[in-house]
C-alpha cells in the first residue's frame, strides 16, 4: 500500500561545452559525478538503494564501454536503481560493448537505439555530441525511463513512490505525475 507522496527525481544531462555538470536530484538531495569536471566526456553511472534512496555507488565510464566493478556488482538485484547520465558527451563515449550490454539489460530502449542509429547511419562528424539519461531498476523487472538529444541538454523527470508491505518500505520508480 502506498504510504506517502512521490519523492521527485529530476536528472539533467549537460551537452558538451555547456559549462555545466550533469546532476541527479532525488527529493532535495543533489548528486554530481565523482571528481566533477564538466570538461571530461563520460557516462556517469550511479546506483541507489530502493529501501532508502541513498546512493550506494557512483563512478564514470570515460571510454563508453567500461562498466566499473562498483556498479556491476548490483546488476540483477531488484533492491537497486541505476542512473546512467552522459556529461559533456562526444561520440567517443557513446555506449558500446559492456556498457551498452548493461544498459540494454536493465531497460534501455528508444533513446539508446536512437544514438546508435544516428552514429551508424549519419556518422559522428555531423552530430558529434549528445545527451542521454537512463533510469532503470537493476533487475530487468520494468522498462527504464529514458531520454536523449543531439541538440540540447536533456532532463528526465520521474519519482519514487514509497510503498510499505509487511512493515518494509520500498520506493517504487514511477513516471512523473503518477
């Protein structure tokens, strides 16, 4: 049974050369990438515990293919939620290899497919920068929440609905306005 208001979650992905950082906001808490530097192209990966919405891991993939071990240890566990957020992203960090496989496994959809198609058909010289955000449960239980753009920063809005079952509260990911 729902026992409270949705905790809002807003995520911003900064376009390359925008002089801003990509950030995750859950409730009133702001999370910036580790060793925050808006000039480094990366996919920032952060994991949150759905029992309390605390961040339990945060790392970056600067090559677009590496999944850091502190992130991969949560794959398959329904207690955790992943945000993958590009920051200052160029085509060189577009998800590929192990990172692409992870994002697909946990619920990436049209946004990731759009990036892949554009770079495969048009090429990186035309649309070299992109923004991308994926919010997804780490256990493949539901499709992820996703957005992507080649022309501007991206914002993803969603929330976490507190639900109590047998005295245990968990936060269920929900679309904004739910």
